[in-house]
């Protein structure tokens, strides 16, 4: 049976040592030995985090990804298969290639740092996309073009070619990002130019606020620093969303961590016609602007929270929910996610998530 959503792009093995008892300065204190907790692992990257979250939320999903023929690749495939026997069926195994992995450094009372090796993804592009599988779906979700050098090279020529090929199949397109280090090749790319070329083909675009400010408003990001979330207000978010909508996106938004989720839709119902095929109402979304607070939970880890929020958003959209209710469910799924240390095990079934919302879940 065809899937409702095809999730393509980056996947990796996440290795998570328990550093919760270490102050941050000890993590980088050279020449010392410190005892830490147990190590755990899961798959990471958008294909895993968003794809497996969608599966747990009851959405029919296919994972289009690539790994090498090494033990890391086998671990990735086995982990995905543990969620469902067919979920690893469309993960390509490339002979002689190295599989991607990420070491998650999350010391006491600090946000995580990710040490990642992209492996096979240095060559990932349109050739790795099974357009027959895509054409049978309702929505194509691509994760982390920021980690795919063949896509962002030459001002996004590969990214544009991929989007054009996918759009020609008639499915809606959703894109998620990651935050590139400023000194990396991705961080040096002209993301404003890339987005100007590519966003007219993108229907749903909900990066994190840090990611989109890095690409479009880097001066504000650098100037505000640790005060970023204190500086954000509805006027600023609306202006930034308007900028994305002017570039051609149908639904724009930002993942805001503890500040929740912001969504804004195009003022032209014709631009939102793709929602009809997804089960939504273009008229209900036309001109909508929503800022949903985050829900109160006991935080075990923040790995994959943004991807889980995106999964909750897409799962709600294809179930026909209103903009406000879609934003609530995005934040609810993210909140469930951060109750576990890894990127996927905290996500609950759709009915369980709905029950928590119905019980009057408090927000921050």
C-alpha cells in the first residue's frame, strides 16, 4: 500500500552517553577521567526522528534514506525495523560507503552539542530519491538539506532539481532544516539565495527559529545571543513569516523550543490548494497566524524534539485539523518526545496524545 507521507533525507545513528552528572566544563577538561552513566543509542536525523514519530502517531510512512554496508548501517536498519518490519525496506545500502553517525553531548543543565559525521550523505541528491514511491504518497518531507552538500552547492542547484522532480509527481512538499556551524561549508553557503530559488516549490516550511535567523537574519541572531528567546515577540515572528511567505511558501512557521510553535499561512487560498489533497481546508488556513505555547513536562532530553514537533504538525494536517489544533498537537508530540532521552521513544500513540490534551494539559 502507498504511504501517506514519504520522509527522505538524513538519517544517522545517535550515540548518547549519559553525561547528566557532569558539569559542562568537565566535558572539555583535557587529561582527566570522569565516570559517566550508561550509553544508549537510537537512530537520528529527520528520516528517523520525524519518520518514526509519524509511524508511532499512526500515519502510514515510508523512509527513503541511505546507509553504508558497515555495522553502523546495520544498526540503523535494525533499529528502524524494530518499529515495523517494512520501515527499513526503502533504506538504501551503499557498498563500501561509511554510514552517518552522531555523538550527542548533553551535560548537566545544558542544551546538547552534536558531533556528527555525514558519511554517505556527502553524495546524496535526486538520484537517491525513488520518485515512484514519492508519486504514490500524499506528501514528501525532506529533512536537513543543510547536511547534504550536493543539494546546497552552487546556490542550491541540486536542491532545486530535486524539488522540481518531486513537485512534478503532484505531491505536497515539506522541508525541515538543521543549524549549520558558521565555519562549515554549509554555514558558508548563501542560504538566502538558496531559499529564494527553492521555496516557491515548498508548501510547508517550519525550521527552528535559530535556523531561519541564521539564514535570513544572522545579524539579529548574533547580536541577541543567549537573549534570543527573550527578544522574540509576535511582531517579529509575523514579520519573519511574511518574508518566507513572500518567497513562495504556503505555510511558514518556526519551532521555538520552550516558547512553543509559531505558524502563519499564505493569505491566498489558491496557494494553499495542496491542503485539499492532504485532507485539510485551504479556507480554514488562509491568512491564519498561531502562536502555541509549549506544554509542561519533566525534561529527560531534547534530542529530536523539533523533528517530533514536525511529525505532530504533519500528522494533524493530514487529519484535517485547524491551524490552532495542528499547532497544539505539534507541541504536544514534542513535549512527549522530551520526556525520554533519545529521539523517538518518548513519542506516544495518537490516541494517548489526544487524551493528554483532553485532560487539560498545562502549558508553560
